[in-house]
């Protein structure tokens, strides 16, 4: 299992694509303030302590 805390905001687009490619077939949790950069998977939105 991998946990990435807001890592995509620190990377340029080519490094995001590289890292995303390495995550295939793995269990990964990613937190982000910019969800548009994450493609695929299941998204859980948390707002004011509640998730949807």
C-alpha cells in the first residue's frame, strides 16, 4: 500500500504521468487539493469532516 499526501502539487505534468504509470495494479491512497490531476480510481470527497 502506498500513501501519497498532496504529492502531485509538487510535480510537473511529465513526473505526474510517470508516477501514475507506476501505480497501476497497486493499492494507492492519494490526498490532493487539486483532484483534476488524478485520473482513474475511486474518489472520496471529504468536506467539513464528512465524506461523500
